[in-house]
């Protein structure tokens, strides 16, 4: 487990470098991968109980990627905890016969708990999993579900939001990657979400909010999650920047998905490395 | 066979859940505000901790069930056929079928059996929709004994199941000795001059039509109960084709239902038969189901008429009319 802030920031840097490398080979959903990269790093490499050598262990935490298009950032994090090599992801992502689908798919990647892609599905499935755990008497595992903010427009999200409270799914941790942009542009210009925290609060959720691109804040938020035996589900609203870490990608709708030129790739990697070194010095 | 007593399949199925629940502790129910309509309240009262009700949220009902199945439970979800197959279509396909989860979708109001509720409550596209999903098994019982044996078989069956049934009362077709297998059609009565291939309510109409045809024309008509719409029993169709006259009838749209699936087998096996596909081909205003079955031509009278038409169109058949 990676646990110091510096180690986690280094880990997040590695995730971003891998994402950019993949993105220099083919078009990926880079904007949303980068916005949620810090959340996923802290979740997979610090927070979650998950042993890659025993993926069906009853006591494991369950992870559901409701924003299924963030499969690359998930796969790279799985690589970092030993599921496979990061180079495997780079070689096999979205290739014929490859293990890594553009949307998380457990037909080819057994570390994917639930196949996702169509938005508004993962969250209600996660509710079912959380209810199943309680019914089995498993009060030690949590279910983590990562959603996009554009995804909040799906009606099924709010069906599940009501349901999770009704069934007292305190073992369920929903995470919203609030980066403000969806495929067609700013959410506020499509159908605005309004005060999303207030909405979840009104549904009866315990709401935590933080800068989702700040590793220290994320770690602190995960550290103060209620026990899985809690009776109130928690939503962690992460304020993030789409394309985070690469200045020419940040807050740019066009970088929802795309491919980097070699020149863009090199400039992006050196910017990220420079940022890290400015903060932590050269190793 | 064909006793006078009539049975409501949704009652038989819904009420049987309690016994299934006793036998198999992994069974849970997820309702979407239609526990009463789907007659599973006994289970809910008997096993309250194993019964969920998500409210009027069919999409959530199916996804939630997929999550429970992911944790090793065998969830039975209940709603009307149109709401499961259409409102929650993508959840059935992506969360259940794609993931190959052991979810059982129990769908009364199949076909236009919802009659006076109107077309909003008719499940006339459900077989087409559900059959087209890889991994999905599609079943339709025609009588109470079969319905119970079918429900029993779902316990050890691997993969998702969609089970549709009408809400019109049906006759008993089978007795306790009936042996049921998913994927193996049941021959209700044998015959060599023609074959009805049916599922659900049309099976009893086929039985009645076959009796009439034997009486009036001296022709023996086989009645094939194709209770498993998918995977379909190809051999039963190949055998039926020997009669050279096949009428398929299902309380469903003509397109994508049993008729076209039978036709696909006939064509791919290069079997030449006189063929008719009876089903629904338009929206009409609400009416009671028997009226609609007559209107769409797949009640006993409609089946008889269609089979006689096929037999008469065939010059190789010797007619001995007027008995």
C-alpha cells in the first residue's frame, strides 16, 4: 500500500504518464481519465481492500466504474497493485483480442468487477451489491462506485440514490467526478446539475466534498469515511478539472477524448514531471 | 387434459415463490411496486429480509437485481412484461445478459392479455427484445403444472431467464406426471396432417382447434407446446415439418416472436411446408383479451381456420369433408 502524500502523488504522476503514453498511441477518454486520476490512485493504491491474487475473496472491497469510459485510468491502477503490467495495458488497450476494453469489460479482464460503459448503470448495480453484502452478513466490505458528473443526468442515478438511502446502504461509497464538462460541452450549458451536494443531502446521503485533484485532501476524506456498518450511504463529491495536469488539455471540451501527437505527448509529460519536481524536488 | 377448471398463471407463479424460497435460500425478490399484481406478497411476508421493493423504478429493479446476483443470490424480479422488456430493456441486456447473471425476470401481462388496460400494458414485443439478447433464455408456460415445473427448473439453471405469462385464465393441459425440461418442446397431442406450434395461451386454443379439425375433417393435427422460445427446440420443429403444414401462433407481435423463430429453423433446414404465422400486427384500442385474440386471429376459431386454409391449399391432401 502506498500511504504518504509524496508516494501517492508520485503514484498519480506515474498513472498520468502511462495515460499520456497510451494517448500518444491511440485516442482514449483522456479528459475524464485525467480528472479522476487522483481519486483513482488514492482509492486503488491506498484505500481499497483488494488482493489481486485472490480476486473473489469475500472480504474484498467491490469497485464499480459507473463512468465506464474511465477504463484506462482504472486499468493502470490495477496494474500498479499487481494485476498485470502497465505495459500490457499500453499494448492491449482497445486492440483485437486485448484484455483492456475502451469501456471496462470483465469478459476479458477478470479484475473488472462489473462490466460498464452505458452511463447510469453502475450505480444501481453497486446498490444491489451493497444490499447483497449486508444480506450475506458481510459487514466488512465496502462498495465503491465512481460516477461522472454528466452521468448525473441519467434518471436511473436518482432511482438508485433514493434506493440506497431506503435500504440503509452505509457500506456504499459513491464518488462523483465533478469536472464540469461532458462530451458536448459544459454541463451548465447543457442541463445544469444545480447544487449536486444539496441534491444528495436532500435524498438523505451523507455528503463529503473535496478538491478531487488534491491527494492530501482525498486521503483525508477516505480516512474519515464511516464504517461499513453505518446505515447512511456516503457520497464523495470530488471537484476536479477535466484534463488535469496538462495545461493545454485542462477544461477543454475537445479533450474529452483524443490522441496526442508526439510533440504534445512530450510537452505534457515534461510539464507533469516539472510540476512534481517543483513540489517534491528531484528524487 | 383440458379440464374445465381455469387457472391464473400469475397466481400460480407468484404464490409458488414461497415454496421456492424455502427450498433455496439464495432466492431473493426485487419488486417495483407490483408485488400485489405479480402475486408474490406471500414471499415478501414470509421472507421480508429477502424481499426488496425499489418502488416504481423498473430500471433500478433490474440493475439492483444484477448487483444481488453478483453477490451469489438468485434474484427474481417481477413486473409487467412491457415494463421489464422495454422500460428496463438496456438493464436486462447490459447488466444481466452481458454479465450473464442468474437473474430471473418474471413478466406477467405477456401479449395483449392485459386487454382492457390498453397497449401500454401489453407485452407484445418482449420475446423479440429478450430473445435477441445473447445469454438470455426466454420461457412461456401454458398451464399451472408446467409453470411450477418451469419455476423449479430455474433453480439450477445457469444464466439469465425471462419468463413471460399472460394474465388470462388458462385450462390445465398437463398432469402431475408431466416431465418438464427447458429447451425441450412438449407434444401435447400427436398428429400427422399438420402441426400447431404454440406457446402460452395459444396452446389451449391449438388443442381445441385440433379437436375440431379431427371432428370436422378427420385430419390429425399435432400440438407442439414450444414453452422455450429461446433456445428453441429445433428437432421438434423438424419433426413437425413432416406434417407439411405448420401454423405458429403466439400472443406476441408477428415480428420477432415464435413464428419467425420457427420459420428461421424451417428455412435453415431447407424444410418446405405450408406455413402461417399468427400474431399481432397493429395497435388497437383496449378490449378484453378474448376479443383481441379473436380479432388478431389466434383464438381456437382462428387457429382452426388457418390450418384448414393451409390443408385446403395443398392439393396433395385428400379431403374427406362433411363428417
